[in-house]
């Protein structure tokens, strides 16, 4: 992957993730307690030995820029490796990035100066593990000009994605951007092939396409127009992606044991965290005995900016009636600095420095950093943004009618509470 440059699209407004994106971009939303969404794509790059990376932020980018500068600044220029943050510089006019293709076009001179053989186009707000070296090998073996990673999804979700039509060799013959009536997979009328927004281009081909016109977006503009003039292939992600991993289990004597797995169970996992329900679902997929997405990989680790907090503490606290209330966390991820003092946490994600006071119950919820949950609160199926202080005996997630009077509530019924809701 020596001559591959990864270009990570990190400029999303994340309007459907409001109010979480009130002051930060979509890629910089916390995930899994200690990570930002952008960490997942960046980790895929490092694990795939892609060491030339351009991150293209745009809206509300300060949180992301600080995160990258603090925790991802370990590349070696002497080896030709780099991670560069490239906000809009208006080199080609007076406009911000107008789309995925335009963001690369505006930086084409800088990219060409590195003489790459391939350009890997990625998004900074997807949850997945992908070996980009396999993706490139697939592209090269088929002598493609561009290859699009695709995933099978339901016909009902097709309006959220670009939908591809392919022949028996997976050459792309049609491309519909968020269609109302999508083309389905042959022989399967309920499923479509959705673009994952992950592309690999032969570098010279992409440069020629971007210089030829000023179309701003790949999915809407460029890709549908080159299906007859260029070889465009689809990469069936779930079939082709292979993440080697070590799987841990309990042996017959009750001890922890490990065994290598040629294909990790979450090799086919992918979520586009496009709205609040998807965000909550992706976090819940991390919990439980056998999570759908595993953050504890040995051979495919997820990296982030380290933070200096004390270890997690659980306390047993006596209530006024003399009962001893034990601080417990079950099937949950609890980040450093958090204290569970006589409260209970179940199937939840707790960010840094969260306090759960005596008698409080947190269930199936995502709690971001620096949140204080008062005594005897009951929190269920809720996302609480950073810095919120929840008064004692507050109930959230139990009475939908009352919740809608005070908080944002998703179509699925997930409550989203912010610091402002309690000021």
C-alpha cells in the first residue's frame, strides 16, 4: 500500500444527528465511550498499512482537528508517511467544499505532487473494520478504473444510499443515487446493493475525471456518467472482507483461552451513522457477551487519542434506610474516570468521567463524558450529551409523552438530552 493515498471525507454537517452536532462535526461525535467516529476509519488505514492520509474537514472542525493533532501525530515524514489535515483553502475559487469530488479537486495539485498510484476515498463517520489491502488487490486483479465497496441492504433502506446494478462479474452497469424505486439484486426482490461510499480509483483516472469538469459529487454526478467509458467494479464487502483476529473464550476448566480466527465475526459489520437511531444502535452493538462489533481486537486494534483519567471505580453506598446499594455495571462499556456509587448500569456506554449516584439506574443508554446522574434517576434508551447534570429522581425514557415535551425524541423513541435541557 506504499503508493496509496487515503482521502478521508470529514466535513459532514450531521444535521440528522442534531443536537449532538450542535457544536461539533459528525466525524467527531463520541463513540464507544473513548473514541470519536473518525478513529474507526483512521484505524482501518493504519491496520491496512496505509500511511499516507489526508483528512478533509469542513464544518465545526475544531474538535476533530484537536483530536487528530493530539493523538494521531505519530507518522514519520522521513519514511514518506503523513497525516495532513486539509480544510478548505479555496485554491480554485471562493467556495467551501461542494461535495466529495470537489473536495479532492480543490486539493489535486497537492495530491499529484505525491505521485500516488491509487486514491482511496473514505468517509469518517462509518462504523466498520475493512482491510483496504484486499480492496486494492480486488481492484487491481480486475484491472478496474474505479471500484466501489457495496453491501446488501433492504429495499426499504435504499433511499438512504446509492444503489448499484451489476452483471455476473460484479461490473457496475447502473447507478441510482437514493432512488425512490431501487433496482434489486437479481433473484432477491427485497435486497439491493448499496454503495458504502468507499471507493478506490486508479490515480491517473481520477485526476483526468476531476480535470474534465466541475461536477461536485461522486455518487450523484461522476460515477453514473462513466459506466460505459470506464471499467467500474463493485466490491462485495461481506463476501470479500477478511479481518484476522484472536477470539477469546472460556475453556472447560473455566479459564480464559484464545484461538486465532481467519475471519473475525464482525468482518462483515458496517453501519452508516447517519441519524440518531443508527448512532444509538451502533453503540448498543458494542455491549453484551458477544457484541456485534468488537472493540477489543488484538490483530485489528481501534486506536484513539489517549486521555488522562483515573481508573473506573464502583462503590457500595448505604441509603438513608440502611440498605446497602452496590455500584454495578453489567454488559456495559465504562470509560476511565467514571464512578458508579451505588447505582446500576446495564447494557450501556459510559464516556469519560461519568458519575452515577446511589439508587440510579442507567439502562440501554449512551452517556457521553462529564455527565452527572443524580440519586435515584431512571434513564432508559437515552443518549445524554456531554456535560449534562441530571437532577435527582429524574426519569427519562419511561414516559414517551412527557419526554417529547422536554427533549428531542427519535422516530424509534430514543430520547436525546443535552446540557441545555437541564439549565
